[in-house]
C-alpha cells in the first residue's frame, strides 16, 4: 500500500512538474477563486439553514402555546378523550407536527401521537416517560425549545408546561418538522455548488493535461534541444507528431540541428587535419616546443621537449607547466611567464644550465601568442633548444684558439729569436752554434707544419671529399708506422712491439688515411706513456666464434700502451674536435685534433674507433676493417 501511495505521489509530482509557471499560477488562481466562491455559497446555505431553524423555533413555540391553550382546560377537567380527539384533528390538519406527547406532572406519558394507549403500555407493562431537560422550568409560562438531529433531518422540540389555576398539570411535547421548502432549497444549492466545484476542477485538470501534452511538453522539448545545441550537441532531435505552428517550429529546429551537425563535421575534419599537420610539424622540429595558455596550463608539447625535461612518463597536457619544470628553469622563467600572460612583455630569452636529469645547457625562448587582432594574449609559446653541444664546441673552440695561439706563438717566437740571433751575431757564432740554431728553427717549423696539417686534414675529411678505397696491406702500413716512430720511442725509452698474426688479408681502405690513423694513435700512445713503458700494435683476423664477428669477415687492429690512461668522464669526449686530455694535466703539447681525425677516417671506412682504458694502467684503441675480396 505504501509503495502504491509513493508511486501515485511521484506520478503526481512528475505530472505537476510538467506544467509551466503560467499554468501553475492559473491553476492556483482557479483554486483560490473556486474555494472562495464555494465558501461563500456554503456560508449562504448555512445562513439560510439558520434562518429556517429560527423560523421553525418560532413556529413551534407559537403552535405549542396555541395547542396548550386549547387542551389545558380539558386536561384540568380530566377530559382526556376530548384531548385525544382534539389532538388527533390538530395533528391531521398539519404536516408540520412530527409528534405530540402528553405527560402528567410525574413525566409519565399517557397519550401520544403517533403513539397510542395500547402502545404506551404494552404487555410487559413498560412505562414510557418524558425525560425533561435539566433546565426545564415547570412554573415557567414560556415553552422551552430545542433541536435535535434525526435520520430524517433536524427536528424542533417544544416543551410547553400545562398550568391551570397556577397548578402544574404536566407537559406537552411537540416535535416540529423542518420547512421542506427550505430544506430542499438548501440541499439543492449545496449539491449544485459541489457539482460546480468538481466540474471546475475537472476542467482545470483536463486543461492542464491538454496543455502539458500539446503545449508544455513540446516547449520543454524545444528548451532542452536549444540547451543541447548551445552545449555543442548537434545530434539533438525532437520527435513529436504535432501540427500547426508548434509542428513547424519543431521541424525548423530539426533542420537547423542537421545543418549545424553537418557544419560541425566539416569543421572537425578541417580542424583535425590542421591539428594533425601542426602536431606533425611540431613533433618533427629539432627544438623542444611547449604551448601554454594564460593560466599556465599545457596545451601542446612535442617529443623533444619531453626528452629535455624528462616528461616521457608524465602526462603534462592540461597541467600547470610550472609544476613540472625543473627547479632551475622554474626559478628563472616563473616571473616572466606571469608578466607575459598579463601582457606586460612579449618575448624573453634565457640560457640555463641543468644538472638534472642530465647535465646540459638549454636556451629557452618565450613568445606570446596573440589573437587575430593582435590585441589580447591567448597563450605563450616556449621554445627549448639544447645547446649543450654548441656550448661544448664553443668551449672547445676557445680552447683550440688558446692552444693554437700558444702553439703558434712559441715556435714563431723561437724561430724569430734564433733567426735574429743568426742575423745579428752570425759572424760571432761558431759553425756548431749556427747548426744548432738552424736545427732548432727547423724543429719549430716542423711543429708549425704539423699543426697546419692537422687542421687541413680535419677540414678535408669534413668537407665531403671523395677518397679511393682499395685493398690495403695492413702489415706494410704497420711497418712504416713503426719505422717512423722507432727513434722517438728509443729516445723516450719506450719499447715498440709489433704483434701481427699472419696471415693478415688485405682490407678495404685508403692507405694514406689508414697510415694517418696508425700514426695518430701510436704518436698519442708514445706521448702519454712514461719511460720504460710499452706500446704494441696488433692485427689479426676475427674468427667466426668472435662475438664481434660481422656478417662479412674483418680484421681487427689494436694499439695498446701502458701509459697514464684516460678517465671515464673523458672517454666520451675524447674523439671530439679540439678536446685534449693534456688540458686537464697541462703537461703535454698538442692541438686536440688527432683523435677527431681518427674518428672521421673510421667513419669513411664504415667502421668505428673504440677504446678501453684505466687510469694508471694504460689504454687500448681498436677498430675493425672489412676484408678485401
């Protein structure tokens, strides 16, 4: 039962919610008017009923007095038969009297209409008495009147005391029927009022239902549809079988939604294509790119920026960029970003050194993104350039200029000094002294030649010059290299060792370039190996069981020494141009170009130069060359 009542309540609530505000106000106004009119009607009916009761009371009192005046002498003389006859004629002559009862001074009924003697005292000798009201006065000369309700309506009771010669003889009780005309009139009025009230509300309910089904519901559907269209849901349609103006309005709405959906699909395709082009372009550029809005929320980020800032595993799009930038970057650019977002500046540039996640130097360019009218700031474009290599090259170039300047100045100064001495004091010098001076000048000239040759060799290798590759006899190249450095090794007390495991096949290469590689590697080994050390050149063909065996057969060449070794932090940069290990120890001369030349030559031979080194133990350089077939 409770569930049913709950369902009915919810149904009424939903039905009521379908009404518009105007309909609800109209219903409320109708309810108020109908209640006021019904109240006035019932008040009028009640007033009529009260007037009728007053009239019945007056009529009953007058009728009681009249009847009492006629029967009191007869009762005093104990002429009850005449009293009965008179009463019967009086009862028969009017329809207003419901009953007539005569009781003696003790209250015992001795005659009544429509009660008779035989009915008053039946076989059981039950006596019937009048129960007079408590406020009934026997010595009063005025009758007492009251009313009581019966199944047939309200009855007016009139109690008239029977007094003769100031002696109380009993009481006459008369029941007066209500005025039938007034009763019928009031009942009819009440019934008509109720019928009108019910009819009005039935019409209101029906009008509300019709309004909800034919007007309110379509309007609500249109309102929902318009909100959906405003929210960007152009798939919204209204399916209501209505005609007239509302039907035309719904049809026009559906047509509008279809056109908007078609336009949206076209725009989405165009925007998607443009976005794909933009993302492809941004993702392929070498620099990092980050696009943020005025609230510092990331809109777009390319893979390069993710790599530089280590965002590969983070979802930064839609997040505040300042929460994900490295601390060093955040400290530098935060204030400028907020100034650009507020329009105080249009661009800025920063150069920041990062220690985490890796050591690198970056350049950050900030540029505002303006609207079409170039009046308001829509976002900020952040360009991130990894200039670590550039910084290293600039540092290396600066070091190279310093080294070259030193290398050039020292031999030029020596050459100039000895030549000036020979020029000014040549006649005073002995032949041995002049020979010694000329030998020194020759030595310094050789130093200049080597420096110039290294620079020219590296320039040629990086210029894309074409070299001829043919079969090269590594044994011959190794022999020539050892002959070249044999005297130098002997002077320094270093043992040169040749370990060539025959047969060594011819390899694909350029003899002059390979000879230059061997010369550079052996020269470096001698330079960094102290007296009493060893420098070894090995060459052997790799067998099939070697882990480094390539698809085609190859020959490995190793140059090992027992020198000072190379620190781990230097092994990555040892082949860069202008880098010199001796820069760290400041003991040996050189240009820092030898190993860079070696790397370039190996790249020309489609190979790579490798090294294994330990500080204080020694270093081994090795590379593989393809067998000439």
